[in-house]
């Protein structure tokens, strides 16, 4: 841990650009609070991938409000969730998260490469910060918290991946947001445990049920798509109405 603190300080001293991947969720928000205590504002960039109607309202507004003073890029994929599903003739799966790679990671990385090129003061040095936490799943618990991204590094560009709040508990995440005088996205108070796509392929049953109550029109669209494709959104192979008990 001490060596990681030193490595991060070294990257700050070297003048690296720290990119905050912000979904509008609590983890991104707490991560932003923590990173801002370590990294000077002029070495920070916030990026957000806008997902259209599958997202919750208010993400961009919350990000703008809580990252005031920092440059923000909102990017969008050339395709959207529904087009992607129609092409695949099935929903993405946790083992093949095309939704994440095509709708979030790809557009964000493209914008970051552009920003780095337009801002030579960072000498091609980048630290990509993500709010993944060990507590969320056993696979996330095993992730390295600081590593070189071989995929994104090349001659003249050194790209690191950093998970600044990997060991933070959910309770501490909310406490960090509150201590910063901020409020988390409204969906948590509305009963959602996670704020991802309203109907995420990896959501728990209770989040799917609550999302169906909060977004009935969008829910109906997912249910209709399940019927059309003959595939369920959930990997449990139970249809949305079976999971939620709500007929569309
Ligand atoms: S939140 Fe869930 S459904 Fe949305 S892009 Fe991420 S993994 Fe896919």
C-alpha cells in the first residue's frame, strides 16, 4: 500500500493527467472527492459516457454540480444499447459485456486519447481512475489497484489504471459524499442499491423490481424485447416479469 501511495505521488509529481471516470453513481462520486484531496485540479479531467434512455435521469446534472471547476467531457457512443441488442439478437452477458466496452469504455478512451493529444503538458502520461470496489464482487476484489494498461500504452503514451477506492466500504462511500457536503444520486434514496443502467444485466432482483416501479415505460420496452428475442436480460434465465412480479 505504501509503495502504491509513493507511486501515485510520483505520477502526480511527473505531471500526469488523472482521468476520473464518472458514471454519476456513488462510487464515482466518492472517488472524485478522494482524488481531489490528492491531485491538483489542473491535473484532473472528468469523463462521463452518456447512455441515453437506459440511464437514470439526472446523472450529468449531478456530475456537473459535484465536479464544478474541473474540465468535463461527456461522450456518447455512435451506437446505443438497443441497436447493439438488435444486432446481437440477445442482451449482453456478464462474461461478454459488450455494453460496457462499446457504450462506455471505447468512447471514453477515445476522448481521453484526443484530450491528451491536445494537451501536451501532460507528456503523454495518464492515470485512468475508476471507482470499482472489492466489496462489490469476488472478481472485483481480485483486481490490481494500480497497473500499467498495456492495451492503451504505446510509444509516447504511458497509461496507468488506478482504483483509488478499491478497499472502501459502501458505508464509507456514502459517508465520504456526505462529509463533502454533497448528496448522492436520487435513485439511492428511491430504493436502488446500485445506480447503473436502470435495468442492468448484473442487477439484483430487488433493483430490477424497484426499477420496474420507477421506470414503467422503460420496463415495458425491456419486457417486449425479451419476448421478441426469446432471451432474458437476467443470466438466471428468468424473465423480468418472473423476477419482479410485475406484468408489463
Ligand atoms: S450498467 Fe450494466 S447493462 Fe449498463 S453498460 Fe454496465 S454492465 Fe451493461
